[in-house]
C-alpha cells in the first residue's frame, strides 16, 4: 500500500511540475531565437526606447512626433500633474506598458506581492491594464535600449499599442479611476488577458515582431526583450 501511495505521489508531482518545466524550457529555447532585423539610422527613421524595471518592459515614444501626437488621447489631465500642468511639453515622452490588472494596481513594491495576486498572474485569465507614464526621454542606462524604426514601422507599432487600449463610446481610452503610482502616471483598461503565454514582456515583443523589428520568437522575460534589442545607448 505504501509503495502504491508513493508511486501515486510521484505521478502527481510530475503532473504538477511538468508544465512548469516545459514552460521554462520553451522560454529558454524560443527566447533565444531572433526575429526581425535592425534598421540603420537615417534622416527618415524614428527612435523609440525600451525600458525595463528588471521584470517588466515598457515602450517609450516621443509625445509629439509628426507621425503621431499622443497628446490627442493620453492627456496629462489623467494624472495628478494635470492639477498644475495644462499640457505635456512637445519634447516629452510617454511610456506605455501592458500587464495583469491586479498585479499593476495592487503591487507598488515587491513586498506588496501576496500569494493570491501572484497565483492570479501566474495562471492568468484575468483582466489586463495599461500603465502610462509621462516624462522626459528615458535616460540611457543599463535597463534601456534604443530601437530604430522606419517611418512605416513606427506608424504600425503605434497602431499596435493604440489597439491595446479599451475605449469608451467616444473612442477615448478608458482610465481606471484614480489609480496611479505617482504624479505623472495613470492606468487604463486594456484589451486581452495576461497569461503564462502572453506576459507583459511578450506583449512588447509581439509588437516588435509585428513590425519586423528585432525581437525574440517568444519572450516572457524582460532580459530577453532587451537582449534582442541590442546594446544599451551610450
């Protein structure tokens, strides 16, 4: 009887751990497969920035570029800074990241992570959100990468990001109440659900792959996104 119980426990343990092992193996293999190609800088290219906090990567776009002006739909009024600032400076930048709604709204510091929130993000299926930040151009440090895009690639990437916003009847991005981390950011309802296959970092790479920019075949981790984007700016 004891032998049978131990055998059943081993089978159960294997059934539980096997999916995680396969997920980890797939992330290592697919995350290392490059896709897309770098675009040489020229007078007709546009540079964006990828920024990572170590676990999560966001896109950074110039706010007022001739190809698209984000001030038309991502207002500074949605942030606390809107109480004393009428509009964004034309040379400002906007950072946009996608992820699990609960994790975004309930975890300000890593110490805020609870087992319930972690398991919710791990198994996925819940609502997603977009975190929007307004700032100057991200500083060139180890956790940023510059990505050069053609004009066509830039327009297509902007369209990809804009399509991730859930919108109201007037077509405006739906802000999530007063949720924010600081004075210059806000959260918005997003399209899609976070899952082990569609992580915040894979959302970034999916956009890059869609426009033919350097990215991995599947990148659930932040370091994989930055690794394919090249060296940090000097």
